C-alpha cells in the first residue's frame, strides 16, 4: 500500500487547490472525487450561474442597444442554447482541473470515500493510507420541511440548472446570493419572478442601503420581505407576510434557496468536533484531530469558492511547514453577479458597530462617473461606499453596486490587507475613465485635504 | 480688482481638478476656459471615444450572441445615433464640472486667457490678479507636414468625432492609443481599417508580447509596421514599407494620429523654460517661475487625463501647504479601451532592462480562467503578466490584455504603490469567478511556495 503525504476528499475549489498546491511542493497526494472534477462551484454553482447570467446580459444588450445606436429585430433567447454553452464551459474547466492534477502528479481516484480513521480511507474495495487528511466535501442545498417542498416543480439550485424551457413564473424562496442571482437571471429572460425572504432584507452580507437599491434595480422582480413560507401547492406558494396575514403567489416553478448544509455524512466515526455550521476548525483549518484538516463549505466558516481555495493554501502551508500562515477572513471579497452586479470587501457599518469599531463612511453615486454615464446614462443607479476607521483612517470596507463591481473588488481586498489609509488611496492614480475612479472619489469625500 | 489665491487656465482633467481641490480647501480660485468645461478629455478624447466604443461593443454583442443563446435579426448600427448618445454623455459631464465649480465656490470665466506675467492674466477686457498660477492648457493633435495632410478627408481625432456616416475605409496614421482605439471602433462597425505605424510595433507603452497579441485580436484591421507615410492623395495613402519599397493603400478617410503638441502659445512672454515635450516642471509641478505651475499635457510628462488630475492635486498641495507631496509616475496605469481592452501599471520588462533593474516575470493565459471561459470561450485570447524584482520579489509591473482590464488595473497601481511582494499578493483572496484571479495565478507561477 502506497503511503501518501496527503489525502484530499473532494475536488471542488477547496480540494483541487489543496491537491495542486501540495503536488507543486513535491508531495505525494491522493485526491478522491465521488462525482466530477470541480465540485459544486464548477458543476452546479459559480460557473454555470455566471455563464447563464452572461447569456442573459447579452440578451439585454441586444434588446436595449437602441439608445447607443444599435438596432436589432426579433431578438430571442434560447434557454437550451444558453444551457449548452454553460455545459461546454463546465467541461473545459473540468479538463483544466484534470490537467492541473496531472501536471502536479496528483493521484486521482473517483468514487465515494469512506473515512476509516485519520490515516486511512476506503474507496470501493481499496484502502489508502496517508499522513494527513484534508476534508473538502462541500455542502448541499438545504430543503426545509415545508409542506409541499418535495413537489416536482420545487427545485434546488442543482436542479434548476438543467431547465431547457423558460418558466412563465418562478417563486424564489430565500433572498441570499443564490436566490438573487437566479432571480436576476430569470427576470432578464422574461420569467415573472417573486422572491420571498424571511429576514427584513435580502443579501445579509450587503450594506442595507445597497440591498435596498439592489431590490429597486432588479426591476422585474417582486420582493416579499419578512415573510414565512407556510406551504407550497401545485399552483402557488402560501406564506405569512410581515403583518401576520396569509398571502399566496402563483408559481409554475419554485426555487428553494434558503441555505446549504455541510456534507459531514460518512465522517461520523472519525470523532470530529462538528457544530451547527460544520466541522470545527482553528485558523489553520485544523480539526480537533491534529492531522485532519477541513476546508471549504464543510467547515461552514465562509461559504465561498475563493474562501475554500484560500483555506486549501492555509491548510497545505501548515501541514508542510509554514506554521505561521493563518486564515484571515476580514478582507475576503464577495460578489453578486446579477444585473446589476454588486461586490464588497471588509466590513459594513453595521458589522463595525457590532464589533465596537468606530468608523466613518462616504457613499458616492455612480452617475457622477464618466464611464458609467457613457455606458449607462444619467438615469442609471449605482453606488460606491468606502468605510474607514474613525481614528486611524485605515480602510476597513469597500462596497460596490454597479457594472464591473466583481472585477474591481480585488483591489479593495488588497487595500484592506495592506492596511492602507484614506490618504494612501487618494495618492493612487486611478485610470480615467473607469468606474473604479469612484473609490478614489469616495476617499476624497471622506477627507478633502491633500 | 479681486486678488485670487489661485488662477487656473484650462478646465480639463488637470485644470478643473486643481480648481476643485483648491476650492475645497477654502481658497479663492479663478478658472479660465476658452471653450467648454472638460477640455480634450471630456469633449474630444477619453469620454467620447469610450462612449463610441461602448456602442460598438453593444453592436458586436447583438451580432455575436448566438452561441450564448441570443438570436437577433437585422442588427444595424447608426453612427449618427451613437454620436448623439456620446453628445448627451458629454453634456452631462460638463454640467457635472459646472456643478463642482459652484459647489467649491470657484469663479469661472470663459474666454481666451492672455498671461501678462506670473500674477496677472487678461481675459477679454478684464485683468485678473492672483498669487499662484496653474497652467493646464493641454495639447492639440500634431499634424506632420506630409504632402496631402491638409486634404479634406484627412482628419484629426477632434474632427473624426463629428462623423455621422460610417466610412467604407479608413487609414489610421499612427498606432498609439488614439489610433488603436479608433481603429478598433471603426473596424467593429464595419469600416475596412488599415493602421500605418512608423515604429516596429504599435502601442509603445505596451509589453511587446501583448502588442503582438493586440494586433492579432484586432481582427478586421490591417497593420503596416515600420512604414513611413510619404503622401496622401484623394484616393490613397502612399508609404515606404519596412523594406524600403513604395506601397499604397486606398482610403476614403484618413485619421492623423501621430502625436500631440503642448499648447504653449500665449505663454511666451512669461519666460518659462519650455523643452521639446512642453513646459518644464519639477516633481512638484512647479515651473522655473516659483509661483507658476504647469500640469497635464502642457508639460508633456504623461499625456493621460488621470495623470493631469494627479498633477493637479500635487500642485495644489504644494502651493497651499503640503510641500512633501511629489508626483510619482511609476505606478500610473494606462488603458486602451478597444476590443479587446488592455491596461498596464508599472514597468514592462524592456523598461526594467533599460533601468538596469533585475526582474522576473510570468504570463498566464486568460483562457485558463473560469469567468473568461464562460463569457468568451476557449478559443478567445487574453494575457496577464506580473513582473517582480528578482531579488526582493516586489511587484514592479502588471499587464493585462482582455475583458475588464481597464477596471481591474487600479488594484495593480495600488499594489505597486504599496510595494507589495509576490508573497503578499498570493495571500490576498480574489473573488471567484473573476478574471482578476489571473493576477494571483501569475503570482503563484512566479513562486509556488506557500
């Protein structure tokens, strides 16, 4: 039996990055995948949704180009073709992961892993032995026990990605990132969309002012906030509204996107600490078993693909030598890729308040920006907010709502990681014309001295 | 006669920012503009070209959406409508500058300024007096004395922005940023475009590998490099090619974009040092006259709108108190907004070599990236290059060619200004999926340790 330096279970953005990084260090690595390379992110999450949202944005461009000088007739959208393009994207990315595993000499085994103990796992009839184990088993959609939630037209985010016909109406239960991205997609392609959210606002990680604008900008979508879904029938979704009154909304299709649960099944006999969020880890991604690490959704600390990848790097660094490396959560960006886009890094004001950190903030309107005006006009809306520590002027949060948000936000994470102050950002030269200039504008609004 | 703290000549991105920042400090500011608010950038440069390029991109989206599921018939492009939208954008931005001047209590005078001495300028019949003077008079297209360059169909970038009919063919003389952006625009809307460039490569600030790919990606455009234009006739442009042979290319329209010259006329009697590039300044933007500053194109140090704005801040800071502020050029980003986009910040390898700085670099292909694949497919091309100091691993240059380049690059300027190292960037979490992740990938390619 070959002895591996590292065994990794799950080949999503946590697992495959762990295998790749450890392989690049010259370690003998085993990667076990029960389904296909790439996990939820590649196959049923980040990638397919972004592919579909891009198709929908192209559709809107073709429909709305007249003011820019572009006329098009008979513009139609084929969901089947958009799904086919999405599948092609996924296949290419899976091949990319396969190539990376080969390039880094990772042994890949397909099949369901059974964890025997901290150093042994079984796949099919074969047992594998390793010095270290990284659990990267991910998460699955959580379906709450609402009457009717098992009806055929009630789908999770996994299932809705296989539709080939545009539904006439869709009720989205849960206004988190997944719910809002699908709401944006289906409303763009002509479905009548309603979002029902239990909390008083959608997108909990988002600044309240931004979430409100996001709802307003998702023009085709009806929102019912503070509402509890009571029952789903073949024709409608019944809920209790914020005033306690019974309501119903018709739905030919229902998306259940209330949350995700960690995939901890099969790990029971290991003796791991598991809490409500998932496998308990320290900031090195180490579990209560010193040679077992857990990264990505299965530990429930930050349900984002890029968090999983970073956790992979932290785990591998700690396992193979760099014990100083710690997972830092304070500058991890998030993005919502609907129309409009939104992204953020660092704290919101309400988070700062909860942590007792004194902050100041400034919000600027995107319509003050040259590129935004050229591409969207003066009636379009968008916001940029910069939040700094009240005493040190260190940047602690940047929030964006509008075009390019998802591609601008990495710089915000860099600023926060580097602990730059408002004054430092004011001295950075931003390219003109670009929407990114608004970040500098917000910094000047915080402090107009030179 | 009112005594101003500061007089500014020119209301482009240099002048209006100087007036705004000084006004915000509570200073009495006079701003003189001979034409309209916004200078070349707003009226005949950055903004109109980006508006037109956006229109052309929408046109391409409408034409090429089929693989994404979007079909459109009878797609047409109206240059007149695109120009009208561009004019609306410009008007809105001019109003924005007007508003900023009012908000910051800047006195605005329209008319041609005659500089009497370092403290007195005359506009029409009125003489104004001020403690400090900032020259922000910009630049104009340079038309070389080539036979035929004054023919009616030979236009500068100013004039080409008033076309309302799509030309059948266009010869662009000069493959700098202005030439390439117009080449990209006109080729996207169906004009047969040829670029004739005297140097051996287009876009001199761009990495050689990137410039080559840019030419390949500008699919509808013919390039003739190392060629000297000899004569323009009503039917064709005649040139000597790189082998010394006489050639000609037919042209219904010619764009002359070989360079720009500083607007120093009317400044002669001041006694300023003026060199080949323009008004000589130190790194505080101060001329040889201690109370006279020159910013933006007129000093010729960096012909970019955002450089002008930063120079404005440096000049105003030095005039009104912060004598530590210096202009730094090493991290100023540039962007080319054609299809594809490109952007860079910091050094290229050939610049590093000239400066004797030992560097290492890694280039990664955009087609390895999830978002890029989802939006462009595996046959599309794009590059990201990261250059670091060979010994310290400090990032000294980042170069991008592909979608979102212009909105991602600000983070590169931030990294370079903050003197982050490769290792630091590897610890920044980039959002997934985003094209920006390739910057991190390039850093891991430079150093795969954790």
